């Protein structure tokens, strides 16, 4: 039993450390995930909870995991671990049943698992922490004396440093499909032998003679028979067979008129720069002068430089009046843009669809630095 308890303590501690770390180094990404949860439950107005939770939950996981692994205050920390699992195991069961989001986000972008896998993982962790808690008085510290407290203090300070850096910059470790070196067109392809998701669709058509509305499927709907049938509506699509989902499956660039111009930016090997600004109403303006300088340099160098945003209409016009941008605007999905670069705005540098560099607005290179970088890549 002692060996099983020790193994349970090690596994529980390491899983909590990993989970807390990969979410902690991407606080913006985890905040977006928590907002998804709140919005799915019609609680979008409680966004402050997502902001607080993106810091507190990963920290709690990391600290509890490290303390249990090092046997620091094992009676207290095993109780905290038990309470943590008592809250989140039923919650993940609800998520698995209701499926409000397809990705639980428990391991950030480092490891994506389904909602049911998350629930079963939590059941196993619950059993482990119960075993640790029951045998807490028999567990001997890994390190004796004050060194236990020194080590966990140092580890915690290093963790906080990583999290703070990642909050003001892009994540220290990038697990997203848009990391530097990734090729966007290749990431959108379905490999040979794989297939996309298969859906079943229903259609409702009105018979022009009887005036009755009838239901049809993909195989028999009378779309060619316009003399006898008139299209009324389309039912909700149902997933019949789960297929392969490419790492990048939602990248699209549209004009103000809704035209898809994504392929245009992958058609040659010239440097292309995208200023990524998911929401212009919340976009920082402190580097706007530098951004305009980079846009002017790109124009003179015959490079593409455009801003990708989800903001349109009156809000876009207000931003133009305020920032006086020296570049044009195209449009993309807000969630996708938030995934590419965590800063608002951030800069993406592409060549032939391959990501050569990306920067949070706090780290934007100067014109001289960008000139040197582009010259090295061309050589």
C-alpha cells in the first residue's frame, strides 16, 4: 500500500504541476477558454471571473501539485487537492454531458483531450488523492528540514516569473498550431487516407401543387425540380462520423464584402505582414507610431502589410479616426486571431505561408531590426 500511495502522490503531483504550468504560461489563452465556458452558460457578463480564474486556477494547481510532490504540509495540501477534485470532477461530468465546449482546456494547447477523457482523468486523479489523503500521516517527506520550504518557494517564484512574462508577451513556450516555423496552408490540409467530418443534413421544401412542406435528406432533396418544389429552410446538421480535424481549420481572410482572399497571400514568396488585432475597440495604441513606420517600410519594399481584425462598421471607422493607420484592413474570425498572437495587436511575418516570426506589441521590432531580419531570410 505504501508503494501505491507513493506512486499516486507522484502521478497526482506531476499532473497538477504540468496542468498548472501549461495554462499559467498562457494566461490570455486560458482566460479565453474560461470566457467560452461562461458564454456557453449565458454568463458572459461575469468576464471578471475569467480574468481572475486565468491566474488563480493554474497557480492553485501548480502549487498543490508541487507541495504534494515535495511533501510540504502534506495534510493540508492533500486536503486542498481533495477539495479541488471534489469541485472539478462533477463539473467535468457536466461538461462531458452538456458539451458546451469541445476542448476542456485543462492542459491548455499543450495537450488537447476530449471532455469525456477529461472526466475519466479526473476520476482517476480523485482516487489517487483520496489514497494520499487517507494515508497522509504515514507519508514521509522527500526532503527533510527547511529545504522543503526553500525549494517550493523558489519553484513558485520561477513559476510566477514565467506567468508574468507570458502575460506581457507571447507565451514562453508556444504549443499553438501557429507557432514560428509552421506552414499555414500545410496545416489546413487533410492527409491522404483521412476524411473530414461527415454530417447529415435535412432540407424542407414546399410542394407548389399541394402547398405542403416535406422533409428531405442529402440523398433525395429535390433541388433540381424547381417546377414542383420551393426551398423553405434547412434543418440543423448532425455529425454522423467524426473525421480528421487539421491543426489549422479556421484560418480565413475576407474582404469587407465577404470575399475569401486567403489564397492571395500564399501565392508568392514575398514577405507578408499581418497586424493581428482581434478587437480594435480593445487594441493598444502605444506602439501605433512604430506600426505605421513598419507599414510604410513594407509598402516601399513592395511587401504586403495589412491588419486582420474582426471589428467592422462604425467601430472600425472610429479606430481609423483615432489611430490614423497607414495600412488596409481585412477580416478574420476573432477566436482564430486571438489564437495566432495573444497581444492585441500583434504582428505576424509570413513567407510563402510559413510563419517566420511573430511579436506581441510589447516586443515589436524596429524598422532597422525588421530590415535586417528580412534580409537574412532572403539570403
